């Protein structure tokens, strides 16, 4: 059974002077889906989500949320969306509880919802702390909690974990996975962290210079680009003189001086056992082994010649 279409955007364009921030993209989101927009700074990710949020107006194109145009039905749109920006500034001399209560008043939310959100984002112990005394991770969890106050069916997070340490980042991830499991929330996430996109999202859209370069799961994207896993290994003792330099079967490249080998694998389940069988056949014992999967950064480099961490001009 096909999942319900929540967002449909077609032919979106947005220019800033001579810069094509978003250059003719189509985007969809279905119920329960987690989608990552992945790309370097300046790729157009934030501009795209700001158009979906209704903050910016497309120069051309149409955006529908549950069939409603954001041009005509903004109040209905905002009732369905939960939004967290790259950076949220809070009043520093009010507490976590007072902050959540303030934003809850905008949605006419009851006290029970306030308590529920504070629990959901794990800030019970900081409910009476001034926001200026919260850590970076706690402030991001507070921002996420505010985005969840209206119990949105679509959550839009713009670089939610930038600048956080790995532990704080994982805390945000855990909350998002819980939302999906318990509430069926749908998510649009902008990020330049490969691990974040891979860990959280069903579909990854690689964006650069305002356009979509590719989309799909990590596995399907790597397959599209014919990118291989690589095994790096070393064997104990000298290599036999009769060892084939390029044997039939696993594609091994040897460095005879060091006894190290390299093997590219496009089908790991078949080629990795074949590699081990080849080593055993020739009496070679492994002294070191490393299996490296290509990353989204490798994929972006193959597509553009640049790293994800490089800013788009």
C-alpha cells in the first residue's frame, strides 16, 4: 500500500541576485519518511526548507502540503509543521520551563503538553535552570522541544547538531528515532554530517549548487556510482614467488615489498569469502585486515570533485 503524500514541491527556483540558490528541484515527502538533504554549506539546503516552511517565497514553482498551497493556507501549514532552525536564541534569564510555557501559549497548549515535551527531550533535571546555563546540547534539545509543542506530523530540522559533541549529537538522534517509532513523525533534515544522514534517514538527497545530484539510500547511491568497498590487509611472512599478481577471482593488488594487499569488492558477500579462500589456498595467514566502506563524502567527491566540508561558492 502506498504511503500518504505529505509534501509535493515541483519546479522550485530561488535566486539571490546572481546566485541560483535553488535551481529547479522537485521534492516529495511521504508519511513516516525521514529524508536528509545532504550537501556542503551554500548548497541550497536551507533555502529549500525555508520555502517549504513558508519563510521564503519561490521565484517559480509550487509547494503543496497535504494538497494545500503554502501561499493560501499558512495557518493550516503551520499547524502541521514543527520547525527548528540552525540557531535558536532564547531569553537568557528565564528558565527552561518558562521558555517552553511561553512558546506553548502561542499554540494554546495545556500544562500537560508542556510537561510531556520537557520529558520527551530529557530536560526534567534542567526545568528550573536559566537557559543561559544550558549546555549546547541541552539548548538544542530545548529548541527541538519547542518545535514539538504542537505535536507536528512533519518536523523540519536545519542542521540541528552542528557544533555539538558526539554524545550530545547522539542524544538528539535518540529523540528523533523515538518520535518516529512512537508517533510516526515525518522528518526533513538538513545536514552535512554523513553519519547523521545515514543513521537517521531512509532517503538521502545529495544537493549541490541548488540542484539535486542524486537521491536514495546510501547503498543505492553507492551502487549508482559503482563505488566499491575496499579491503586492506597484510600477510605474515614473505609472499610466494608463484603468487599471481592479478589472480582470477578477487581483484587483489599486491605490494610485494611490504606484503600488503588491496582488494576492491562490489559484492562483499561474494568477493570477501573469495578473498579469504584465495589466501588460504596459497597458505597466506593474515596479520592485519581492514574493511572500508565508501562514505557519502567519498560519493560527493566522486560526483563533484569536492569534499562535503568545502563550501559552495
